[in-house]
């Protein structure tokens, strides 16, 4: 087993009141529609309201999760300080500069975004990018992974940057942490959890088997990223198994791939998902096909499934080497419904399976009416087949980018009806207040030296990196949430940027049923 730190460290917290209320006024009306973008006429009498708000703290590539008590946890809250905003020396040169080397923490709200407060897992601040968050739906335990503290935290040991630091808490106040040392700067890993599969060891002192999968090293794409490894924990995260190699880019782990290494990157959807019986399913992309693999042995092996004498392939576009982000996503509902969402051009398509991924429905075009272009999207599911998709998109002819949420309840039931499922879409930010003013961050990512704004050198400049993904989640009450970054303006000289020290802001939103 991988050695783990046994310390229990209280979180440190600070408070911040949002600059506005919960953000449920001034947004565009939510629209109900059916597959194919068909707007319902007339619209339902009851519709949710789109709500969007700033966390009040600088943001970067974001995730969010919602705990069982309704607490929303947004990552990151970037906390620039000291020299160049990195928190490593008390020298007041560009101390407000925001970069990918600035300290980061979590920021939480317990009142749907009216107020936000800082939480520092294990009492320290962390790298603001490439993180992972997860709430175990059975136990409610919160997991947060990062590959290094900023500034250095001697209490974590000699190796300060590179391994996977896994922090977990049941109350967001007292934190445990473990360290997986087999990884080097793992980008955007993922967790999942489930019951122990039939015939496999059962967890001790914790209700589920917890899984963590991550790239073995930094590198953006395979085969520069040498591999993807998976671990499991039988004690709720205190200790972790030795790694199983899921993918390798140079030579494949799966014989069905022939001579082609598996395709994976810093951001893709090829991570295991737990079914109700505890077995794990994962997409395997190689060559011109995407296969479906399954683990019956707690992530020790992931053979590709065969049916009727053939390897099972998924009806999605192939993921080519070098693709980062926007790849297909697989989820499994509590009743065993498989949901597969993927992008073709500027359309989002959905397929469902009630045969453990062997057969699939015809694709449903779930693209939202009015969104002409999609820059980023993120998927969340809950219950049997509830769905939420956050989108960074814009309308036809628009050059700025807005945040949207798509939501649907019990998609499988709706898909089996003649009319099809009903979806709801809302723009979270107010018209005229975009999240991005161009195709990247433009007003933030500068170092203030001698009264001049100088771009922070790459790879730490958040104009080039550090805004690679957005997040989505579904609260226990069924409300969908999305997480984004909001730029301050078109340049650091814009009045709106000067007002907030040329920093971005974390932006969260939801569709609220009143």
C-alpha cells in the first residue's frame, strides 16, 4: 500500500461577502426545449430562474461540487500575495499579480452564493490549476487532490511538488491527507467510488471503495504523457494500492488497439465510472475506435468487453492524438443507466444504454437553442439519469463568451416518451457582462513592475494556460450548478481591471426552481 500521512489538520478559513446578492435578477429567461433545439410553445408555466454570481476571489480553471448538506465548494480561489503574487517572499513587487504560480484554496457557500468563505485543505494553500474534487455520494466525504502546495509547506515532507496530495474531510474543517508518490505533476485527475464488486475485498471502516486515476506525468498529450495509472483505497483515502497502468501512449495496454497507443491527454473523459454493482467501466480510445472496457477486480485490470464475438465499440467520434478537452464523457446512473455525451461540430449529442453499454439509443441532439459556438463544456449526472451541462458559449455573431447551464430530469424516462425529454437552458451571467472578452483571458495575467504591466512568463501566464476547463454539478435538491472564470476586461488598462488589481474572478451559477 502507498504510505499516507496520518495527520489530521484543521482547515483555515476566511470570509468574503459576494459583491451582489445571489444573482437571480437581471439574467435572461430560462428556455424549455426538446431535442433538436425545438423550443416549447407555449413555455411551461413554471420555469427555473438563471442565477449567476462572483465568488469574490480570483479564479482559474474551475470545478465545483455540492455536498450532501447543500454546501457548494468551488475550486480555486486564487490568493495572490507577496512577490509576484506567488506567496514565497515578503517583497511588495506585484503582490496582487495573478498567475498560475499564485496560491490557491477552496471557496464555499452555504446560502446559494450570497456569501463565500475560504477553506484551505490541511491548512495550506495549493497550486491553483490541474486539481481534482469529488464528493462520495454515499458517505458525503469531500476529496481534494493537488500536486503541490504554494508556498512550500514543510509539514508535508521533503517532496513539495510533483506527487499527488490527496486531502479529504467529512466536515470541511478537519482534514486528513495522503500522498501518492508514483506520479509527477498529474494534470486533472479524477475520483470515483462504489461498492466492492462481487468476490472482491470489502472496505474497512468506510462504506465504499474509492478510486483515483491520474496521468503519470505532465505533458499535455500522449505519448508525451507516458501513461495513466489507477489506485484504489479500502479505508476512505488513508492508504492507496499500488498503481495499475490503465493506458500507455507508446505501446497500448489493450491488444485490441493493435500497434496504436491509447489516446489520452491532460483533459479527456477516459476515466473509470462505477456501476451500481461496483464494477468499473471506462472508454478506451485508440486508432479510429473508442472501446468500452470493464474492471471486475477493483481496478486491477481493465479488459475490453466483447459481445457476439467482437470488441464493444462506442458510437462516438474517434479521439485523435493531440486532442485536449471536448472529448466524449461517460456516466452511469444509480439504476445502471449509461449516459454518453459527445460533441460533433457545435452540437452536443446524447445516447443512453440500459444494457451496460452493449447497445445504445439513437443520438439525441441536446444542443441548446441560441448557442451557436461551444468553447468548453462540462457534464454532471445524478440519481438515475438527471443531467447538467455547463457551457462556455456564444450566440451567432458574438465575439465574447457567456456561461450557460443545460438541465434535464430523468432523461431516460423522457427519451422513452413520444415527445422526448424536456431540457432547460439559461444564461448565467447578465447580458453585457461576459465571462471572456475574447478567446482567452485578456485583462489578467500581468506582472506589475515599476508601474508597467508585463505579461507573466509562460507557462504561468493565465492568458495562455490555467483556464482550460469549467465545471458542473447537481445539488441534492436537483439544482444544477456551473463554474467558470470571469475576466476583468479587454486589457489590464481597462477601468474594470484596475478596479480589481487586474485579476479574474471565479464565477458560479445555477438554475433555481422557486
